[in-house]
């Protein structure tokens, strides 16, 4: 039997593919305020501002070889089709699950074409992790407790995810109307400018008290935010439960309204 | 966000680079997102993917730098050693890590810590065994027996024990002391009908009890063995 393995006619370079802005996600007029709360609760000892991140990304990209930047890794037709699915306005997302489903066919797919050679796209010179969109119940062999929204795993040049590969990043999706940039700035402002660490273990007690007070005063918006922040911390707890003890990072993937 | 050993979390502001689309959004900047300068979100993801893939495996380690090893601050009044204490929160002090002095009433710099714990009960009820060092690996699922209870091992003997912990920054020692008192009342039954209490001690910032590990044969196996 002849195996037909057609390589798509790529016409977008890695540099161009990764430079484009993300397509925005429409939001339904009445969106859910429900948060997913995990049973795996863990507080962190110290919170620090990652203020070198922008410089790190810029520096890294300057060091990417020209041959990697110019390599053609994706097709314009596929890109437009994937972007259309994100901005599709007929049934706008109303909850966290919908937001996640909108990004599923876009962010992981684009990343894997650019980073790990999906569909025989040329591999970059350095190694990257494979990104996978996780569906509850769809990956029964996950080696973490709970179900993260996205997982990055060390697949060693294999562009496809396998549940038993060591995880390197867990990705969590939050509703953009519940977790806003202002809310995150509010959290970051609590870090002492002199570099004193914020003790989250203890601060949770204060946040819970504030949460209660805001709810008593009818400030539901702030109250809801605090609730959401607890949820984010809860998800971080997944890290401790990694069986393989791999090093991990996490990116909170943010989306537009 | 990026996690470091020792419970440290590094976090960026919320970046966004999505474009304006009529009827959907006026764009990332209008919505208050931090605009990435000289990079895009997908490039940032590409960088993080590289960073994470290149990072070595990081096994959880305690402050002493030995994987899974924790030390009990066992003290003996006979030897004149200072009384054991609950470890308090740390904060930077001119570039060095120094313990926070505990203010009266348990409040320090807006942080609420339960109790002062200048002294904590440190008692051993099992002679002949050293409980000073333990191998404690809570990240291994096989060691987790519940919300507060884990399997650990004594070092260097490698004997299995049960470790029950209460977060001392959130809980007073009441629950630990109450449970220890129940075990002490049942002392004649230790090792026969109830597991023996081995140690009552602080462990870093926890109230801890060390209890005898008893291997239980599942009933179904016993049934088949009888047949």
C-alpha cells in the first residue's frame, strides 16, 4: 500500500506567522460569571514581578537564526480559516469553556507549526515544547490531577502530543470579562516596590476577608475578581501534583472581549 | 507566570495585542492590556515554549537543597537545647533572607499569622528510633493519603511513617494537641488496635504528628488467600 504523505505548500514564514496579532474573540451580551474552581488548592510563598520578560523575548528573537525566521511553515489559507473561527460572531462565547474552544484551533495549531514542525513544517534550530488543547475526559492518561486547558509537553521533535510526555507548561484560560488587565495590575501593585515578597499564603486570608466585605457592600465586580484570583492560585496547585517532577512554567493566556 | 523552587511565582502584567474589529472590540490598548513592545503574543509563547523545553527537570527540594529531606527541630530539655519553634514567614532584609520578628497578637506588616510559636511542643514517644531527618515527597501521588496526611520515611533507616500536618500560619496547635491527647489516652492499644503515636513536633511551618505506619491487607486479598 502506498502511503500518501503530502506536504502542504507553505507560504508564510515563521517570522511573519508569529508576528501577527491575535484575532479578537467576540463576547455574548450576557456572559457567564461562573468560575471554574479546582479542588487542588495551593498557595504560593512569594510573588515577584517578571519585569524582564519583554526584554527576554526581544533578546531571544534577535538570536533566532535568519534561516529559522525565513523558513516557510504555514499556509495563508489555513491561517485565515483558523482566524475566522476565532472571530466568528454567530455564537459568541458565553463562558470559560467557550473561550477555550475558540482558541483551541488557533493558538496551539499555529504554535506547533512554527515550533515543532507539524505537518512536516521545517523544524527550528532550537527545541520547543508541543502545545495541546485538552478536553475534559478526552485525555484519560494525563499525568496531572485535574484537567488544565492547555498543556505543553517535551515531545522531542515529535509534533504531536502524548499524555505521557513530560509536561513543561500548563495553560489556563480565564474569561476576559472576569479577569481583566486592571485586575492583574491590581495584584502586581501589591508587591512591595522595595522588593519585599508578598506572602500569598497569608494574603489569601486578607483577600478572603476583602472578598467578604466587598460582597457585603454590594461591590460584586470586585468581589467576583477576588474570587477569580483564588481560582488562578488554585490552578497553580496542579504543578505540585506532577508525577514526573518536571520543571514547569505557566502562561495565563489572555483574550480580548 | 513562571514557577521557581521554594514557592516563588514570577508574573508578568497582562499583555494583549489583538486588533480592533468593528462590532467586537476597539483593540487591546483600549481595553487596558499592556501592549507588547517589539514582540507579539505568539512570539512570547514561542519563547516560553523554548524556555520551558530547555529547562532541566526540577524536583521539589526543601531549603537544605536535598531532594525530599526535611529536618525536625527535635529538642531535649535534658541537653539544654533551645525549644523548637514554628518557622515564621521570611522577608528580604538588605539582600539577605531574615526571619520576620513576630509582633504581639500575631500581626506583622499586614500579614496575619496565627500564634507566636516562640516555643512549640516537641515530644518523642518512641525510643530507639531517630526521627530527626525525614524523606518527605508530597509531590508523589503514592505518598498522599489525604488532605493533611502523607507517607514519609525516616532517614537513614528508610522506615515508613505517617506524617500528619497542619499549616501553622493558619491553624493554632489546638487540633494537633487534641489529636495527640486522644492517641495518648489510647496508649495501651498502640500497635494492636490503633497505630502508635511516635512524635509530636513542629516541622518548618507546620504542626506535625508522626504516626506508626501499618500495612493493611485488603479484605479481598485475604479472602482469596483463605480459599
